[in-house]
């Protein structure tokens, strides 16, 4: 634990922690997006996917605890970097400036981060905290939540998520030293493609339920 504390005390160490936790959270989002894409095959396929997850038993809460720890560490480290950087240089975010210049993603990182936190809390209230799947299929609850005014909140949260991870992936590469004038632009495009894929899946799921709720009927 001592080595972790020493790492956390240095600015470079915090950036590595941000990179590692961001990578793990990005991996979860990618898997989550792939799983949620089962919605496109109808309610039965989506319910089967949800049932498969719940059938993993104690592995599910164990994974959730690890994911929560990674998420909290990411937020705490981001907060430290934000205030340290603002105190030292008067800028607004420690990873705001990169070799490729400032972007909307870099300039809005603190704000999209706050929106994402609120969005996750909303999502947990809707789908995780209540034990709903014992009452009716999960697809029914998805329709109840997204086929209404809350869909707008989800779209705002997902837009913030897309913007956040587009710069997050780029920042990860910068932290690992993967940067060269010849490849910076292709890497930035790759970051947008990855972010766009995950964002598109979640946004399309929301729009599908909002405008065609019968698609999830079983």
C-alpha cells in the first residue's frame, strides 16, 4: 500500500492512475455496449442476455464492487489533478492540453465528468437499486424508463459520455507516451471511432425504445 500512496502523491503517478482506471472503465463500457446491442434483436434476446448476467451468481456483486472501486479511484484522482493543476497553472484540467491541441473533449472534461456521475446515479436508481427483475422482464422496465421524459436525460448523459471518453482515450495514449506528429491525427480519429461506437450503441438503444417501444415486446 505504501507504493500506491507514493505513486498517488506525484502528478505523474496520478496521471498513470487516471490512465489505468480509465482504460478499465472503457473496457467495461465496451463490453456493456456489446451486451446492450442485444436489444436490436428484440426483447427476448435482451432478456436472455440479462438473465445470463444474473445467473453468474456471486461473481456479479464481486465485479460490481471492483468496478465501484475503480470508478471511485478515477473520480478522486481526477479531483486531485483538477485542483492541483488549477493551483499551479490556473488551467482547468490536468490533461486538458495535449500534443494535438485543445479539443471540446479536453476543455469539457470536468463538466462531462460531473454529468456522467449524475447520469450513473440516475441509471442505478432506475435499474440497479430496486430489485425489479423478479416482478417482470427487464425489457419492460427499459421501456418504462426510456419511453418518456427520462429519455432526454439519458441522451444528455450519453452525449457527455461520448465526449468524455473521446478525449479520455486520447489522454491515455499521451500518458503512455504513444505520440508522434505523424500518427497523432490518426490516433485521434481512432479515439473518436471507439467513443462513437460505444456512444452510438447506447444512444440508438435509447432512441429505439423511445420511438418504437413495441420492438422490445415479447
